[in-house]
């Protein structure tokens, strides 16, 4: 993995950069160290959200007016626990 490819992958996995950590910190982790740190609370939170969405799909609640569909990869849905906001982001392949 070279720096150019790493930056292109990052731009696809993270189409909208967060305010924190800084771009420099993300570059250090992903480009220079070639690591992807995961906060220990992330998997249980993600599992809970996934279980909720699965329940909505099974019961048909995901088709009610106002329901927001999950975006197709490389898009994603995110929760910013620092700001208490949630949104979906549409991504693009190359």
C-alpha cells in the first residue's frame, strides 16, 4: 500500500471528514502507520443500531413514510457522539 492508494481509499471510506480527530492524526494512523484504531465502545453501539434496523426491516417499519434508507456502500450512516448528531452520507466509488 503506497501513500497515494491509502489516501484514495480513505477518501472513499470517509467521504466526509470528522472534526475530530484532526486530518493530521488520521494521516498518521491510516497512511503512515497503516493502522485503523477502533474505540472499544464502537462494536456494541454498532450492533445495537444494526439490530434496530434489522427489526425495522423484518416488521416493515423501514417502509413507513419518513423512514430514511441506509445508503449503499461506500455511503454510510454515522453517529457523532461528541455532537449528538446522526446522519447518512452518500459515498462515491472512484
